[in-house]
C-alpha cells in the first residue's frame, strides 16, 4: 500500500463531515445522490471518449482522462458516504422525534 492509496479516504471523510454538518439531512441526501449521479455520468463519458480505459505507460494520455481518473471515484466515494450519513441522521431524527412524542403522550 502506497501513501497515495491512503488519500482515497479523504473523500469518504469529507462525505461524513458534510453529512453531519448539513441541515436538514435531506439536503445531504440530495447532494450525495447528485455526486453519485455525477460519477456515473463521468464513467459513461470516459467509456465513450477514451476507448483504452486507462493510460498506457509511455503513450500520450489526454488531460481529460487524468482528471476523470481521480474525479470519478472521488465523487462516488464522497457521494456514497454522504448518502449513508445523511440517511442515518434522517432515521435518527425521526426516531428521536417518535420517542419524544411517545413520552409526551404518556
């Protein structure tokens, strides 16, 4: 494992931080789904425009493929972490409200 492999945890941490900070949590859900959709769009774009799928060693590689190589998985990791945290917060908020409502009722 190289030091650059550890950098892939940064989008996950950013997704968790955004999911915890955004109010209301549904905004985090929408933003997370947007990042996941962006990653799928970038994947489709890269399949259509870069038939190799990967830069070959020693061959000229377009700049767009370098950008997509890092942005696509970063957007997917950030978006999926954001969706998971925002969904968990939404469930937690509803569960807390239900418990409070039951206490008031009793």
